[in-house]
């Protein structure tokens, strides 16, 4: 972990779970809770003014649910990493969230230590998916073979380099350091390559590349 403190926002309508998760995260000096909300709308209002590094978002909430909250955040231009943390292991929910721009999908029945470890990885820019959902995600996000080369050909050489590193789980900072460019430049390239691939998140792009490599 970096010596910098990562700011985290929790959005979950179960007070007991929020309390337990907060206690878990407070064990780490490198993580700081800057807000917790039970409603998606309240979280949307907050991120307009102070965007955290990481947002932990429940899927099934009263009122504005997690998927709609996620979509609205991305449409607002929120660039924070957003991780779904939910009880639902439904394949459709997983795919819908990743395609809507989630950077990961974790299940609440994971061991607390594993949840904490995944959150720390997410802060570093890693792709985080509960193990038993990884194959489901890989299968569902598989794209038709005939489109692969056309999509890759649309990328610049720099975008391709960055895409390959995203597939290896590298964070923007690591990619920037390896390529000798700034974090901001990496973010711009990531935004452009996702647009060209017609994808909403790094996770979807990473899974797609990994599947393509397996088929080659």
C-alpha cells in the first residue's frame, strides 16, 4: 500500500453491516471513511462536491438501487473506483454492474479479512471480483471473435500498451511509471480506449483481453 491515505465512501442501507465494515476499515491507517449513506441519492449529492478515491456500493437498496446509483454516478462524471459489495451472486446482476461501470464486484459473505484485502487491492487500481464469480463474469463478457481484431486495430499503440497492462491488473500509477508518463495521461488514454471498445469499465476491458488471449 502507498503511504497516502485513500478516502472511502460507503453506501448501504443496512446499519449493522455499515457499522461492521466501518470498524473493519478503520483497522487500516491507509484507509479513511469520509462518509456513509443508506440512500443512493444522498451519496450522489455528496460526490458532486467531494469525490472519494473509492466507493463501496450495495446493490439492493430501497429507493434508488445500487445499479441506478452507479449509472447516475458515471453519467455525472464520477471517476472514483466503484466496487459493488452485495449479497447477490446473480449472474445478470454481476454483468449489469460491470457493464454500467463498476470496477469490481464483491460478495458480503466473504471472510472479513478477504473483503479488507480486496478493498486494499481496489485502492491500488486492481480488478477485484469474488473468486466464485470470476468464471461467470469471464464467460458472460466474452465478445464475438470476429470483432476482436477490428476493435484492437482501432487503438493507438499507446492505448494498446495500456490495455495490456490493465489486463495484468496494473494500477494507473504503475502503468505511468512503467511507460514514463503521468497518471493524468494514463487516465486520458484509458478513457479513450474504453470508448473505442464500447466498454464502461477497466474490469470489462481486462476480462475481454484475458479471454481473447486464452482463445489465441
